[in-house]
C-alpha cells in the first residue's frame, strides 16, 4: 500500500520538533533539564515533543523563552 502524503499539520509538527531539538542541542540542554526548567514533568514533555500539537500556548511560550527562540523562529511556528 502506498504511503499517504504528509498533511500540512504533520509537516509543521516535524518542523517544530526539529527546531526544538536543534535549540536544545545548541544550548547544551537535554530533555530532562528543559522539562524541569519549563515546569513540566519529564514524561509529559517527551510525549508532547513527539506530538507538538499537544503543547499549550503557555507551555510553548515558556519553552520559547527557555530555549531563547528568535522572533523569526517563533513566527515560523505560529
């Protein structure tokens, strides 16, 4: 059976995952440290990172602040 094309939402989620992961690597922070700093249980953070649609607005804002997202990076996500 052929693969279905990715939806725009799926593409956006992969883009956000890559952006968050890249920022964590460049800042030298692992998942556990970021989760603690944004006041989220580690398991919840990992689950939401797999499906970024599950992040709430406040959670994303804390994540952006913690990983020092630029305005351009934030705009690409919204």
